[in-house]
């Protein structure tokens, strides 16, 4: 087995902060979009909550791909 490289804590802290900041914004905006569409079109509570869950899932998928790209540009292992 190959030996793992040490963690570069400066880059790791940057990526953690980025995940918190972007994750809050992206998932929060996705949730709000689902809530707004459900309310705007008066779709009812069940459909509105379903839209919220779908939009939140899309937000998490977007966050996943964003963090993959960020980790590729700012590697946390030297």
C-alpha cells in the first residue's frame, strides 16, 4: 500500500469554510425556491414539501460537484 501524504491544514480549512459557506447558500436557496414555487402556484402542503425535498436534493448534488472541483484546484493533501 502506498503511504498517504500529510494533510495541508491551510487548504483543508479553506475547503471546510467553502463547504459551509457555499453549502448554506446553495441548499438554502434551493429550499427557498421549492417553498416559493409551491406557494406561488398554491400547490398544497404535500406537493410543496415534495418540491422542497427535490430542490434540496438538487442543491446537495450541486454542492457535491462544486466541492469536487474546489478540491481539485485546492488539494488538501500535499
